[in-house]
């Protein structure tokens, strides 16, 4: 794993201090908040475009390719919405016995917190059971076997009810024919 975002952050800090500027003062110069400068210096370049980073680099006399590298090597993570029944997650029947949801996986910067576009819940970047990183296309965590999105609907109950309904419908349908029997 490259440390390009961290290296870039350290360089920004060093150059800014060379200029004798506070994070706030430098932020003003590049139209960013003090908090944002603080994040950049800590190696978090999420939420900033490559162009914006290059802007910062050139303002401080830093080689622009370092800004490009920082953006390219910023760590990415997979994330999913943990809400059962959220439309982003697909209902998924496991061996006719269990209902789960196969979550849609989204990718974002490791340092970012993102919310589900449908239900607004914070996206999960870990299996709730064991903390392993999620795997694309799976309903269950390959490490611990727990479903990423748990579902408390009892599928056996549904099968039972449907079968009952079928029997009752057939009885009603043949009622006349069997009345006299
Ligand atoms: Zn959701
Ligand atoms: Zn797990």
C-alpha cells in the first residue's frame, strides 16, 4: 500500500509552515476551510478533486505529480447498506431455507463516511459479525458465514402459508363437485 496521500499531507504541512502560515490562513488562500487543510495534512484527500489538489500543490510550489499520486493511491473500500428491505439490497434465498439480502457493494475512499442513497443509513465497510472487509457478490461473509444484511422473515412460514392457500383454493374450486360425496 502506497503512502502517497500521507506523504503529500506531510509535504503540504512542511511547505505551509515554511510560509509561516496557519492552517486557517493557508485555507483562505486556496478557498478551503481550516478543517479541510487539517485533513489533507493528515493524509486524507477524500472529497477533493485531483484538480483541487494540484491547485494546492502549485500554490505551495510542490510538484504536481505528487498531488496526482496522492489522489490515485488514496485507499478505497467496499461498503454496503445494512438495512434489510432497502431497495439497494436484493432478496436472496439460500438453499430454499433462508432468506437474506445480497447487498449491492459501493466503493468509496477509506476515510470517507457515506450514506445509502435510498434509506440514508450509514454504509457499512465491515461485516457486522467478524469485522472483515465485505466481498462483492456475496450474501454472506466468507470469513464468518453471517449474512451481511440479516433478514428475520421465516421463509418456511411463507412456504407453509402458500401451500395452505393452494389447498384451500383447490377445495373451493372443486367444492361443487365434491359436495355430495
Ligand atoms: Zn439503504
Ligand atoms: Zn464476517
